[in-house]
């Protein structure tokens, strides 16, 4: 069941009327008034011990507001009753009942109506009447003149209370509307709590210091506890670990959030054998509301252990299948290619057979490309897979890619041109990943272009980044297509390119690989005028670094 403080309790706590900082001046003024009156002989009781004991008890009662352990209740009614009894005792036994000290009753009447509406005010006035009657009896003032005086004071204090409360609290209609709004807010608050409690994800609300002020039942499950979490520090309840099993302070992670963030690189251990992978969603609560102490963070913890396990199994499956398919496809491709070559050399006249062999060859090559894409995709999505880091010049990659794609370009009479700035130095990164990205760029440019040339360029920006770009003169992309081009399995619906075969994985894989080498991938395109796909390599990748530390740098700067 979701645990939270009701709206009324929050509003009551926010209202500082009965807080120590407000009651302390009243206690001091009351005690001084009694002591000064006693000194000048204006009190009803002349017993110094009784007066001193009363003053001492009032001071002790006021001190309880400062010490939570001494507070006998968090509700207002016990304190209001205590204040009424204390004031009644002073008016009956210490001070003259009819004295300026009775004016304090107006404040009690106000507090009673504020917290308990008309019933509270009525109860306070009844207590005033009883006090006046008791004072009249104890102080032996039973005569007609005293009765008139006491009645006048009851009317004065009662009337003053009504006027004072109307000025401060407003009319009955205003208070009714306020009560209705409070009730409606309480209802919506309870509905929200019911919704949060029905969630499968753990939800916790904490303040800036990490003190929990709200949670749901799922939080108890994921934290493996049945204790009340309210007013406890979240740091002591969850021992967060990163991918390398280093302990992490969850509030450090939380405070990094400016608005909303998602973290998936953390886990918790319940035992050596039980590890729970977490997705942590954090949203920062604004501090624009008058209830400032409610500002903080909402943390949503989702157990993604099964999801991670399924992802690993899927990646393993893709890796195994692509590996197992590669050999038979290679053998089939070689045999069909050989049959096609023999058929052409022997000058067979059956064109249908030749066409069938060529189509079979094309489909086998397509399957080969798909298997290669699946294998690359599996490698790109395995964040824990270590990369081979090399230091090389960008022109080496460009030359290797041209050697691999030049034949396809010649088949479509497209020239591959290069432009490499001389000021570009060697870079240190994954040569394999960079080569696959560039090869995807060039292959796509050839596939979707009917004319050339295709320009492969490498330039150095003012910020020190190297931009590796491939510019074609193909069909180009619409604004809508540019938003989807890096999505998995996406294929353009452009009639000019619809007949072109492909898996729809090439650019998606390129974006994944770019992320792994800490590069930025992008495109510039205009429908009907061609496209330019580019990769911005960070300045760090252009510097020669110690090969023994490059994997650690990559893990920290790329995977983080």
C-alpha cells in the first residue's frame, strides 16, 4: 500500500500556527504577564509557590514543541484542549477571572475555528462560559453586579472572537469553498496514491537530502524489506553498484538530474547469486509551490533483469545463427558463382537457365549481406564486448573501403572520388567499426544513386573534430524520412528507391557503432538533390594515446 502524508496533514504542518516559533512568544508573554501581575499584587492567588509552579509548567509545555520525542501528539486537538485548560486554570486560580488575561481566549477561539470550523468555535465558547462560571464561584463573586460584569465579558470575548475570525478566516461561504477544495484535493490525492500503488515499478519520492516521504508497495519488494520507509534515508536502503561492481551513492546519481533522466547501468545484489539489474527513471520536482519541503525527486525503479537476460540471449542467438549460416551461404555462393562462370564459358544458349543462376546468385549475396549485418548488429549492441583499438591515418580506411566497393560503383558507371585534408593527423579508435560505418555510407550511396560522382571526404573542423563524409547525387530524402533514416529495419517509400533491395539495418548499425566510438553521426539531404552522410570523430580520437590505456578510456568515455 502506498505510504504518504495526507493533504490535510501536509497543509496543517505547513501552517506554522502551532509551531514552536509561534507558541514560544505567547508562552513568554503569558508568563511575564503573570509574574508582573503577581509582583504588583494584581493576581487572585497570593501563593508564590502556586504561581511559580504554574509558570514553570507553562514553560515546560512550551518546550515540548521543540523536542519531537516530548510531543504527546501530532494532532491539534490535544494541544488545543491543553491550551484551554491551562488558560482556564490561570483565570480561575491565579489571575482575576475578569482581567486583561482573558483576551488570550480570543486567540484560542480563533485556533479552534481554524482547525475544527464552527464546532471548534462553539466548544471554545462553551469552555469560556464554564471558566467564567467557575471563576465566579471560586473567587466568591456571586452577586448581581458580578453576574452582569461576567456576562458582559462573555459577550465581549465571544463577539470579538466572531469578528476577529470573520476578518481572518472569511465568511462562511469562503470557508465552505475552502473545505470543499481541500476535500477534493484529498480525493484526487488518494486516487493518485492508488494509481501509484498499482504500479509494478517501485516508486519513491525523496527530498534533497534523500529522506523518503512517499513510496509504494513495489518499493518494498525491490528493496527486500517490510519496514516503514517514511523519514528514512534512501542511501541506507539501497546499495547501488555500477557495471564494474563499484558502489555508487544513489543520491549522487539523482542530483545529476536537472529535469528527467534514465539510467540503466546500475544493479543491486541481494546475494552472490541474485543480481537485480535496474532501470532508474528520475524526475526532479519543482520548488515553485508554497510547500517547499515537498520539493525533491521522484525515483522509479524497474527490475529489468529478465529483459537484460532476454537481450543477451537474443544477441547470442543472432551471433550463433549468423556464424552458422555464414559457411553454408559462402559454399552455396561459390558453387552458384562457379556454375554461372562455367555456363558462360561453355556458351550455353539457354538464357532462362543463365537468368535463374544470376538471380540465385543475387539472392545468395543478399542473404550473405543480411548475415553480415546481423553479425555486425550483434557486435554493436554488445556493450560489454571489448573493441580492438588501433592508431592509423584516415586515408587508409578510405582506400580499403574504395577497394571493397569500387566494382559495384563501376557496374553503375559511378566514379568514387576522395578529398582528404593534409592537416589531418593519425587517429586512435576502432578501425573495424570506422571501416564498417564508412562502407555502409558508400554502399548506400552507390545503391541509391543513378549517376556520379560520389565524393568521400575527410576534413578537420575548427573544434578539432574530423568529419568523414560521403556525398552522392542520388534521390535524396524528404524531411520526414530524415527523421527515420537511422531506425532499425527502416526502408524509404520513395518510388525512385523502392525497388532497391536491402535489410534496413545498415544505417542503424552505423549509428550504434558511432555511439561506441564516441562519434556523432548525421546527414544533410534534399529530396531530388542527393544526400551527404557524415561522421564527426571527437578530438580525443585524433590524438595518439597510450595503447595500454585506450580500452579503459573507451569504456569510460564511450560506454558511459
